[in-house]
């Protein structure tokens, strides 16, 4: 709505250039309604992932998920964990700390100063794991994130790509690891098909 408000106010002859990580949904609506004969320049297809990104789907029991996160995170300098809810973020943060992992959570219920402190500590390497919701993690650009862990399978391909894109940056290798419970295999296969990944069964751990 804020972007549309601005575009409605620009009535003189002008050129509009729109830059977006994705081009669907609300963004596509802006293109159709406010741009005349637009030319699209795309780096990759909407379902492409970086060639240096490795995808792993792990079958886990819900009681073992935090131990699996701690184990996966121990193999890299920085790990970013995505959770669906703020409550889950807080619980995962506490459980990881109980397991001896230097972890902190960021989400919309935390004061801005707390979020900035956690991001700063994570950027500096003082934290090994940052646990975040999608909203809180928008725009995060931190070097050397070795693995992105989807605590639950992403709701759709767009969210999966946005989350996973925090790793494998600037030509470096990175892992996108999804934890899959017994009743989430269908959602996992939908993601795999949407990204043209091999539809394998999740690796059991």
C-alpha cells in the first residue's frame, strides 16, 4: 500500500525502475498496474537456487530437533535457524543454550535494541546460531553463514528460496537443511518439485 500511494502521486512523465528479489504476488500486481510496456531483467529463474548451495532434508522426531540443530551447527562457523513462530524461536533458543550452544533469537516481539545486539554478536562470530522468524530475518546480509536450517519445512518455494538465500553467497558453499517430521513429507515433496530437486526421501537421523 505504501508503494502504491507513492506511485499514485507521481503524475508527471517519469520512468519507473523496480528492483525485487522475487517477482510474483503483490510485486507482480505493481508491475501490471503501474508500469507501461515493462522490460524484465532476471538473473535467474524464480525457482533457481545458487549452484554452490547444497540441499538436505532430514527425517527427525520432534523431540530430537534441537539436538539435530546443535549437531549440524557444530560443523560451521555460523548457522541461521528459521522458525514459523516467535514462541518456537524462544523455545529453540533456550533448548540450544541448555545444550551448550551459543544461540540467540530475533523476532518481532523483541525490542529493536535486543535484535540489533543479537545480529551484531552473530555477525562478529560471538554467537554460533541465530534463531529467527521470516519477518525478523528480512534483509539479513551476513557473511559466512555456513548453513540455513529450516526448523519446519518452508510454507512454499518462495519462502524456502528467501530463507536459504542467506547462505551460499558470493560464490561460497552453503547448506540448506530442512527438518522433516513424519507428517511433513508431502510438504517436503512439494518444495522439491517446485525447485526441481530430486524427490528423494529425507535422510533419517
